[in-house]
């Protein structure tokens, strides 16, 4: 998957053997993301079964998120240094091993280690999948293939909580991992047998300083963002709440400061190393204006998407009084629509380019986010269902063109680095969206209202207002982004 990889430019989108590889990678990525989204529902059960408090239990999701933030930036280097089969076997072995450890975990400490091991494998899968698609698929058919990736990104988060709830109602928390384990084992065995190497790996020096700076930079920023609003607690003693707030604030600023300084040093180090093609994450991808605008657009969409996806269920349960099952059913249709629309939108991209779906998609997202600011505790359930479904359609019309246009703007030797950057942006922007929108919602709650339900509704409206304002520039971005083959794309990227 290096710059020497031949890109498929034939009329046939993907040869049969290569198509099989893509489907296998899609299945593996689906299982990995499905597992990532099952833990939130299980937290209350784990608190009881493992005799831990909520702060410790939350580390099962925080540690996963932190590991993803640390590993993903390194994948650009791994995809160039190792063979395709080796990268797949490494990713699925880590994921499968972590799943087995989690299934057998005797207590919290071992389960936490298992989540870190799982996340290490999950972090590699999406960049591997996107880089493989860009390498194997002819440019005229990439939209359709990227649409398949949208299915994975949309359906797995929708099915995860529902599957987790069913398992927890029927079995113990261990079977969240027990159900996934045999699927992961099969994917590992089949992939090790079927996946062939794409291109020739190149020898590259491992820069230890870049790895350390990347870990502290991306990990510090993501952990700091996770601490925003960490001291909020609707209830409890005033002294305890003040202490929690002070501790969260200190942790927030220390983590963000370390993260920002480390990121600045990381960028400086990469700019130096890329002059001799030794960068851990090659930043020359940003010489492409189309890539840069697409990534910025994707960051804003991810911020709004993940933040809204977190606030909506809280609003539905705490303001409208719906059950977790009812909330899941409200979110499910939009997620299914988003997944099913991906390939269709991808075909439209191949036919007409990104603007025909990206511009109306961006407008839909902005309009729905502003409509969400009108929600109250008395809002009919059907209205919330319609708004969430239409929002998902707008996001579907945006994500597939953004994936395809951004990576398609790069030279083949930069695909792995571009894929790593897109995945990193999604992780960091998603964490920022969740953190900021939850904080705004909590602030709205603290402001008070006639009833607790009204207070939750007020906080949620403020959060949606923030998302609506932030999303407005995406309309301009949708106009500027073009299909790489349509015009003077990007500056040449010399060594």
C-alpha cells in the first residue's frame, strides 16, 4: 500500500478476488465497530456485577477511546511498512485476543486491559479498509465502494446498543463479548487465508519520538475533551460536587495543554521527517486543497453527528420520559436509512460528483439541527422520529462524498496517510462534539426550569443550537468541494 501500488483504472470496478477482500474487511470493520458501541448500555450492569463505581466503569469506554486516538495516527506508517495480510492479521488478532480476554475477565482490571487490546485492533481496521478500497477500486467506481463503508459506519452503531440490551436482558455482560468472539475468530481465519498482499511494503525508519508525541498529543486532547463537564452531577452534596468540578477542571486544562503542546511538536517533527519520506504521518496530504476542505467539512459533520447522537437519547429519556428500548427504536430507522442510502449516494457521486448530494445533504443537516432547537418535553414522539431520520439522510448524503473526494484527491502513495488522518479527525471531532454538547446541555439543566423534564429539554435545545451554528459553514464547503477528476486538483507532491 505504498506509492508504488498500481491503482486499478480498468472499466471493471474490482476483480472478483479483490472484491472478496473488500467484503471481508467490511465484515471485520463492522464487527469491530459493533463491539465499540455495545459498552455504553452495559455500564450499569458492570457497576453492579463488578462492584465498582461509575467513575471506574466509565474508564471502560474512555480507555477504548484513548487507545483509538493514540493508535490511529500510527496506522499510516504501519500500512506502508507491513504487508496487507500482516496488517489485517495484526488488527484482527488484537481484536480477537482482547475479546477473549474480556469474555474470561475475572474482574475490572483485566476487563480494562481487554478493552485496550480490543481498541488497538479496531483502530487499525478503518484506515486499512479505506486505503484498500482506494488502492483496488477504479476512480470511476470509488463512490459506490465508499458507500459500503457508510453502511458499516451507520448500521454498526445503531445495532450495537440494541444487541447489547437484548444480551443483558437475557444473559450476563460476558456474552456481549461471547457473541462477538466466534465471528472475530472466523474473520481472522478466513482473512489470513484469503487476503493477499497489495503492493510492496517499503522499508521505513521507526521514529520513536513521533510515536511518543503522537500518543501524548492526540491522547491528551481526547482525554481532556472527555473531561469537559466531568464535574457536573445533577444532585449530590454541594461540597462533593464542587470538589468533582475542581478536579475535572484541573484535569481538563492539564490534559489539553499537554495535548496541544505535544501536537505542535508532533507537526514540527513530521514536517522535518517528511522531507526524506520518514514521517510517521505525512502532512503533505494537506497540500491538496480539495483534501483539506473535505477533511474540515468532515470534522464539522462528525462533531455535529456524534454530539447529536449522544444528546438525542438523553433528551428522549430524561425530558420525554421514554424507555431505553423506545429511544433505540427512534434512532434505529434513521441509522438503517443512512446505511442503505450509502451505496446509492456513492453511485450518484460516481456519476455526477460530490456537490449533487453534498450540498443538499449539508442544508438538510443544518435545517434539522435548527428544528431540533424547538423540541420540548411535550414534543410528539413521531416528530422526534421524523427529525432524526431526516438528519440521518442528510448525513448519509454527506459522508460518502466526503470520504471519496478527500482520499481521491491524493496521490496513491499518500492513501494510507490520508486514511489515517480522516479516521483521526473523526475520532477527535467526535470526542469534541460529545464533550461540548453534553457540557452545554448540563449548563442548560443547571440553569433550572419549572420541572426536571423542562430543564433537560432546555439544556438539549442549547446543545442543538450550538451544533446548528457550527454546521452552517458546511454549506459553503459543499460548494467548494469537487470531484478530483473534474478539475485542476491538487498541487504536485514531490518527495
